C-alpha cells in the first residue's frame, strides 16, 4: 500500500506538521524527564544531572546557525526541506540507539556527547520543519497549524517523559531507548518518506567553477537575508516583538515552582498541577491558532497577551493580601503554613494562566511566520525564534533576582507590566509590504518575497 503525500491537502498538511512536532517533543521529554529521573535513582549527583540537562539545551540556543546551512545546501531531487527532515530524523533515531548501551554512571561524558549530538540533529530538524511550514502553508492555515504543531510538541514531551516512566517498570529503562527511537522512526516512515515537497523557485545556474557558483549563491543569500529582515515594516517590527516578552511570563518559568514550594505543595501536587496545565495549554494552542485564522492574527494575539496578565496580577494581589511577600529564608522565616485560601487561589490562577498562555503561544509563533520570506525561511524564522529564547533567558534571570530583592507580589506585577509592552508593537505587524506588493490589512500575511533561494543543488 502506497502511503499518501500529506502535503497535498489541507488536512494532510495539518496532520504532517503535528506529527513532525510530536517527534521533536518525544526525545526532549525522554531526556529531561525519564533519563534525568533514572540518573538520580542510580545515585548521580544533582550537579552532574544539571550539567547533563544544561548541555542538551545548547544546540537549541544555537540553532540559528543551522538556518543558513538549511537554506543554502539543499536538493531539488529529494526536496529542499524534506531532505533535511529525512536526514535529521534518521540520525535522531540512530544516536538514541548508540546511546542505549552506554553506562552513564561510568561513562557520563560519552553518554552526554551522544545525547548532545542527538539534540544537534533535533534542533536542525526543527529549523527544516519551520522552513517547510513557511513554504507550504497558506496564510489562512498558519494559525491553526502552529497551534497544532506546538500542541503536538506538548503531547510528545508528555509521551517521552511521563509516558516512558510509566512503561519502564514493565520493559526496563534500556528498552525505553528502543521505544523512543521506534516512535521517531515510525513518524519518519509515515510523513517525510512519502512526502512530495513542492518545487522551490528556480535557481540561477551561474557561470564559472562550482566554487564560484556556490560563492555567488551565498552572496545572494546574504543579500536576500538582509532584505528579508529590513525590507518591510512588519519584518523590522517583528525583530522588536521577538525581543520583548509576549505577555506575562512568570507563571510559566521556575517562579511557579518556587511559589508552589513556598505554599507547601508536595511533589505529587506540583506534578499534578503541571500535568493539568500542560494538557490545557496544548489544547488551547490549537484553539488559539484556529481563532486567529478566523478573526485576525494581531487582534486575537493582543487579547491573549492581555489575558496572561490577569491571573499574574491577581496572584500578586493575593500574595500581598495574605502577607506572603518574601521567599522563605528571608523575612518569611517562621511564618507558618500557607493559608488554605491562598493555596486554593494559586491552583485556580495557575490553571487560568495555562489556558491564556496556550491560546497565545501558537498565535505568537504564527505571526512571525506571516512575515518570513520563503527564500530564507530557515534563517529568518529561526532567528526570530532564537530571539524569543533570549527573552526567556533574560526574563527568567531578572525575575530570580527580583524575587530575592523585592518579593513575589512586586515581581509578578512588574512581569505583567513588562509583558504588555509587546502590545505597542502589534499595530506595526501587518502584512509585509515589499516592492510590488500590497497590504492585506489585519488578516494573515502572504508568504512574502518569493525570490529564489541561494541553494546548492
């Protein structure tokens, strides 16, 4: 039986990108949850486990460097994006199998290196998938598609983490590597293998030696990239938007866990709250994307950004009201158990925040896809995403210091206020206007400049 080319239909495209993002989430959840848990049970020092997890995030922080490679080096025969997805997903499965027999208690360095290489391929896969999405998704599909993609990633993290942990009593820890690699391989067989990627814009053949042709194409790529970031008001505004937090962030970072511990929640309660929040966020990613396709990207995103501030401010007011201001170890020593009303309100507000954040997340990525130029999609869109990762880094850093210096209510309030700055940028995020193009208003933008990519055949 011949498998279908999922890119040929709207439903197929939505299914394809959901499954591809599922394969991003499964290994991530496996490494950060299942592997880290098993390491601790085997007696590894928390510092060593922390260094292991920290190393895994390096390729994702530097994935912008893969963008030009994916854009420039490609194959017309195998599909300019498809060939990278096939290569990286195959190597993701292979590196997991190579890591399977390694005893991390005695060879932690080798085990970390193999999983690090796995994440290099996973980050590159993410770049190629996003570039393919920019190429093939129509403007009225992008909101729902991004919601499904990130919802699929949330589900994948749960499957690879909590799901694998539930299986290990029956199959053993080592066998779980086979399960995760098998899931990645299965999606590879179902999606990119039968995929028929539409041909990209015609390439310029060029004259002279192969080296001269490649050099000329790289030069064209650099010029195309510069125009992509600066050639329209929307693309330039996107840089500012990417460098600002889109909404309140505190309740999605470690501050949520810190407050939970301060209020006396045990590990089971914190885990349950996290699971409920993840499931709701995944579902709301899809809902938010669908709503943005129907009612406009900027309009819905503005509402969802504002919605993240509501539970954040309410928690700040509640903690101030109950006198739960400073973290334990400072002025809070000896204050006794947290009031039941505050604990109950914390649960409600964290769940409400998960809904708002889920609604915002898919739309927040789709708006960058709207202004991305197809010819340099891997570079431009990945750069926007790297900037949002920088936001997560500096926001988490300042909040940690702010809690110690000013307490929880002030930190939550400042977080909500700073998160609203992005609302001032949204009016400039209309459809990209380049030479020969016209604006499409508040709705989703077109794919942008269709100039040919500077690719190597």
